[in-house]
């Protein structure tokens, strides 16, 4: 543990924040951590407060309360809420706190958020989480970018995090994350469409065998249901991210055909509201059957 442990705050307390907190608590049980999530203002308030209790964090009633006196602030909300979260945090004096924006946003969105945080006296850092947070928790590989990235790396490394520098410019880390997501989230969307069609046609076993031949070692029987479950569970969040990816591609002077299509497919899966855990997260047939049934029920 660092000689003077920093006070941490999380804006947004979903999967990533809870995973980071769980990992940090395993190493530093007495670390001071506060959190605020906008779901505490809605019908899911009780469940979110239960998340605070389970993670042993101080739940706050506002972003300003959560970040008061914090040395290190993690913003981990959905991509479409990232700039709003920055504005909420900037309502009070951030007094030099490091603001690590780990949201999946286009570089320009991060640069706008950086100006907001700077105006409130905070030190903005572009943070990109480059792998799923399970099972690595706070040790999930992350990139840091911006003028204060070095300072952020020193404190995050002291906390046991796996952070690397991506550059001095805000957006340098985000660019890598956004471009990578074209493939990662796009592969999920392709897998969905492929196996929904395969199940509908009754040829999924043949497709699995063929893909295993074409991509030996990929382990399609395991990977396919995993990717489908991810889209069901996190489709809305992934869709918001892919719209930011599409903006990134557009800003690079290219037509975001695949990113846009991926956003639509991820949105469709999220809108279904299916509970993948109750269906069977490793059961390809059950997952595709449930999706096909839900899609059929939506038809006029």
C-alpha cells in the first residue's frame, strides 16, 4: 500500500467500477472509496445502494458529494453520459484531483470533457480499459493519455493497476480503444447474425465445425455463446460505445459502415431485455432460441 493512500471516487458504479473496487479492496481493505451512480435517483435506487454496501464503498447522493476531497476520480459511465458526468463533476472545485475518464468515447468527446474538468481545477486523464474487467479486476490493462498521464500512472501503479502511457495528447488512448472496438464489438455482431441464421436454418453444428476448420484454435463452441451473452447483457452500453466509434471513424475521414451496423445490432440485443444468466450463458442453442423467440414476438 502507498504510504499515504489516496482517496478514490467513482462516478458510475456498474460492472467496471465494481470490478475495480473489488480488486482494490483485496489488496487495500481500508482504502477510502466513495461512489455515485445516477441509478440511485431512479427505480433501481435500492439495488444500486445494495451494490455500494456489497462493495464496501461510501455511497453518495450526488457526483459533487462523491468527489469531495478525492485524489483520484474514475468516471465509468456509459459513453452517452460521459460528458454529462464531467459537467456534473465540474460543478464543484476539483482542487487538483486526477480525473480518469475511462468511458468509451470518441477522442473529440474526451477533449471536450477535458476542458470541462480543467475549468473546475481538475487534472483530466484519458483512460482506456483495453480488455474485459473480468477476471483481472483492477489489474485489467489500461492506457493513459494526456499531460497528467504520468502522474496518473504513478498513483495507479502504486494501487496495483496495470497502466501504460499512450501519449501526451488527450484522445491518444481513446483512439486505440475506439479503433479496436470496430473488430471486438463487430465480431460480436457478426457472431450474433451468423448463429441466429444458423439456428433458424438448423445448421449451427455444421457452421461451428466449418468455422473451427477455418479458424483453428479459436474455440467457436465456447466463444460464440460468450459473445452472444455479452451483447444481451451489455448491448445498450455497447451500442452507445459503437456510436462513438462511428464518430471516431467519421472524424478520421472514413465511412463508418461496419461501426454503424454494429451499433444497430447491439442496440437491438440490449432492447430485448433478456436475462442471459437465466437462459444459460454457455448454451448456444438456448441463447439463440430465446433471441429468435423474442424477435418473433416483436413482429407485427
